C-alpha cells in the first residue's frame, strides 16, 4: 500500500509516496540499527545518504524523520541536506573552472561537486558529534544558502546529498558513522529535475538546457564514481526498494 505525503524541501512543497512494504523491510530496520548505534556510541551519530539528483533523497529523509517519531523505541532522527553548503551565487558567478579545455563560470555547473564549500562542511562535521550547531539551508526561491537556518539538535543526524560518497578529493575525506547509497537514474528522474527547476522560477527551455548540460552529467558522475555504502539500495521495477 502506498502512503502519500507533502514535504517542504528547500522552500518548495514536494509530493512523495512510500510503500508500506519498504517501511517494514527497509526503513524500520534502518532506524532501529541507527538507534542501537547511537546508544552504543553514546554520542550524536551521523549517517550519510548519498544518491544522484532527483532520486528522492530529501523526501526520504523527511519520511524517516516522521517515522522515527511515530514508531516506539526509536531515537528521533533529524535530517539536513548538503545544498546549504553551496557557495553563494555571487561566488559562483565570479569564479571559474576549466573543463574540456574551456573556462566556464561555476554558476554554469551549479550542483557539481566543485560548487560546494567542502571545507566548511568538514569543519562542522568534525564538531557535530559533541555539540549542537546551527547549519545553513538552501532556499530555491532565492537560489542561495541561508546561514544558521537550522539547529542540529537530535542525536541521530542523516546528512543527504549527491556527493557524500564520491570517491574524489576532497569529498572522500568526509567521515560518518553509517552510510547509505541509493542507486537511481532514468528519464523520469530527469523530468523530475526539470519540473523542480520550473517550480524554482526557470522557464521550461532554460530548465531543460540546464538539466541536459549539468544534471545529466551529475547523475552519471554520482553513479559511476561513488563508493558503496554500508546499506545499498535501488528501485525495483514495481517502484519498491531492494538491497543490492
């Protein structure tokens, strides 16, 4: 049976649905494992959830948050995305990268690994086990991160993003207590990104050009160059998740 939800992600209302079979087979066992890990370590733990663009990372994390608060015996989960660690738009507009012999503004590849402040993320991760912190969030309505937008307060933090398991420097220097990789990538995924960008203010032609030149290569890079997680999932033909 499918359960439907509406979550707010980066300032936008996003519809999502989850299968009750996945809840029993995958999500509740995962939350129980994280609960036991936190109790054993006796400190805040960090789990990475990595997946390509538009694989449903953010809504899955919000669903796990809700589930952790409604099922008995679980420690509440808090989730946050890495998009808040994008460099500001002004920085992306004024800095460049060389690709295939051409110099292009970072703004043209926004969302690629090079457009994130990984050092800032690594610094906060190094201290988050022992102290509450305020972290940035990304707002798609203004196309910029908002500093100090959320307080990290729960004892289980799920950090989600495309590049958390990327086996490239400096991303492969980030450390966590548990990791999840969700494999996904098809034409429907690209269409979801187009719709999401249009909700954020892009016209359809601009959205499709950006997805073709940026998001499609990012999906391939994430799928081809990411390390396996402690838990590895993919979508089955019936839309449910399966371990791989």
